[in-house]
């Protein structure tokens, strides 16, 4: 990062892999960063199906639940609705230092690639691109179609980081949690956030 990281926007879209996004949220809060959280309608369904986690539909209720569960300090976490256009992240005059969409659905990725900005997730990502700030997209799809790949290539050319949720196995993961941490570790590396989620290549675990 070109300067110290103080705030991150985290968007959870409707792709499979909600465990990645929620684990990343835990790590960002633990790193004492300010977090703007954006959650798509489909993400609520995925969280319930994959993890059995019921995320409240209203932003104020979701923030209350997460504040209690993550033990955040006052003002550290801010949850915004999908059409909360008054949110700071909707404007280039007050963007976060970086943004991660994790998991990132192909629909969200396509909308960002083409600047649709029909909801706050898409608009916040558009702001990051135009302000030339760090934007990390974590797609979770397989196989990729030509259209998916072309959208990812277009975004990479715009400066976004495409970080697919493809965990490695050289660290001999013994649990699903270890596989999740592999991807979250790579995201934290991209953000320049120190962590001890896993041993690095060539290091003793």
C-alpha cells in the first residue's frame, strides 16, 4: 500500500464461499482497521445455506449483531444498505483506503467491469477504480466462461487485483478452516496487513 491502511470496505456478494468473507471480516476487525461492510441480498441466502448463519436483513440489526459478536470498538464497523447512497464509500471525496469483494459473484464482477453502479457495492468498487485505490475481487466460480475471463482481464487492466478463491495444499491443510485461512492470508498480504494465519513458503510451520 502507498500509505498506512486505516479503513477497508468489505463487500459480501452472492457467490459461494461466504466463509472467506466472514473470516476476512474477523481478521480486519482484529487488525484494528475501520471496516465498511456491504452485503448483497443474495449473500444473506448464501450465508444461511452454507454456514447456517442468519444475517439480519436490516443494516442496523446486522451491525448490532456483528458488533456484539466481534467485540468491535465504537465506530469501527459500519454496515450500509445496498442503496444507501449517503454512505461515505459512495463518493470519491471520502473513499476507504482499499476495498475487497469476497466472495465476488460473476454478476457483481461483470457489473463492476462495466461501471453499472446500480447498488452500493458496485458504486463503491467504481469509486475505488476511478480514484486508483486498491480493489481486490475474490471470484468463486468454476469453470470460468470466456465472458467471465474477459471481464476479469478488463478489471485487471484497470488495476484491480483478481484473487480467485483457489486454496493451495502445500501447507498440508487439516481442516476446512485451514483452506479458508489460505485465501484470507493472501488477501491480507495484498492489503499489507501482518498476520500469522499460516506459515509462508520455506518457513517451518
